[in-house]
């Protein structure tokens, strides 16, 4: 494609994960009465492609998946697993965990939470965005972007292709080559996540999901989620504020997580690992700046991950919808100024970003006073 000859897109989105694909859906589909926009959704890999982090989708994310018509299809195909049964284990080893799905007491007021493999759900959202009109362009690895004097972005890919568009969205993950190359985000990711799948039928795990808070990872945690096919996702998450060094995650995983007596009981002697340990960076707590003239960063690129829980799928998707709403309004007013873009940052900060400093402080507090995590369990007894 010759950038000089091509009709510009309304929006170019770099990264087709949950945040990028959600933004693409609400822009290409239209939102709150605003008309459809012409969207290029660039993905550096080819679907199906994996993402090495947690597979838990909490209620706000599930609500958006339903709104987009994605969750219903996944449920019909049997690719989801309710993981509200289970519980957590405190630093002192106090346990509040149901024995199994069958034996769990279901609280109707408990928020929904599903385990859905990222390799499945990420593609489902991106394909849905394409169904409503976004142009999904795979194998489009980002190289650089420039905003021309004509106020049109040109995005260059490593393979020589280029794309032009009025607005640019960075949804390319915690490292975000896009946001960092433009100087919008200037810091490195602060956290790291690991994941390893264990084959269904070879382990002893019967709950839906369990969070463990051993001191060697706090204020991070170890998580297990069981999938539709009985595979389990075993992951460890290191979050800023504790004594663990991010660079030591692989060593911690091998020498402490896998050797943890509780984990060894859960896995049992027949556990069959389906992959080596996978690691991905986390950007937590939000960024000071997520916009510029005709530019927005969403999801992990904007640090829209809770610094206490490490959860970022639902916040990234909520942020993406807010970005889409803001962009629709910008087109309606023909106002593409830096100030118009900045409204998006204010919106997501108001929606959930203001809670991040409290979460970060809570993480440090639980690390310094881990007995706090025993209280919810002891109150159940």
C-alpha cells in the first residue's frame, strides 16, 4: 500500500489485544448514536496468537464482551469456565477455598468471573471488530509513526507497508513502542507476570480459581485458574512495592512457586506441563499522560492495570470504550486538538484511574503487614 495514494483511515489502532480490539469495535460499529468510522486494526502477529498473562475475565470485561456479542459465542462453543468457585490463601496459610465446583456455595451477588484462554478470547474480540467493519490487518509489526503537516498520521510497518489515518491509538502492550517512541510514555513497565499451563486430567485442582499470597511474591500473588478443558493456568505476578526483584521472577517461579507445598499438592505427582514458563511485562498504576494531538494510548500501553491485583483486562476494555466515545465526539466537532484528545485521559482517570494510588498503597501495606489478609478468612470462621 502506498501511503501517498491511499485514502486515510479515520483511526489507526496499533495492537489487536482486548483494549485495541474493543476500541476498534466501538469505533467501527458506532457508539451512542455516532456513526461508524473507518478503522485499521494492526496486529503484529497472526491470529491465533497467545498472550502470556492471566486468563481471568471479571464481570466488567464480561459485560463488554456480551455487549459486543462475543461472550455468547464463546459460551455456546463451550470455551469458557466459571471460576467464581475457589477462594484465596493468605500469607500465613489460612485458606478460604471451596473444594470443587460441585461443592461450592454459590452467592448470587458474587460478581461473575470466567477463565477464558487469551489465545481464544483475544482473537474472538478482534474478529468481532472486523465483522462490524474494522479492517483487521495481521502481520503488521509497527516500526514508526509520524504526524504530517496535513494532520494525518503515517504508520510504517517493518515489512514496508504504511497506513494513513486521522487518529492514532496505541494498544501495543506494556512496553508500547508506539507511546514510548512518541515520547508520550517515558517509563519502563514496573511489573512482570508469568504463566504455565498444566494439562487437564493430570492435576488435583478442582476449584475454579485460587489466589495465593505467599510472602516470597508479595504484594504480588500466585494464581491458578481452571479452564473449560480442565487445563489449569498457573501464574505468578510480581508487583512494585515488595522485596522481590522483577528480574528474578523465573528463579522465584522455579524455586519457590513450584516447590511451594500447597502448589505441589494441587499439581500432584502426575502433573504434565504443556509449555515452558512464559513471562510478560506489566505496566501498572496508570501513566501521567496518555494522550497527545490526535493520539491516545489504551490498555497496558497506558498502564491501565491495577497495581494491587494486577488485573488489567477489564480496565483496558473500559478505557478503550471511553477512547472510542471521545474520538467519536472529536469527529462530530471536527476538533482534533491536543485538548480534545486529553478529555479521554480525564475520563478514564475519573472512571478507575483515581483508585490506582489507593491500590498501590494497599499493596505496600499488605506486604508490610501481611496479617491483614488473614482477617477476611478469620471472619468467616
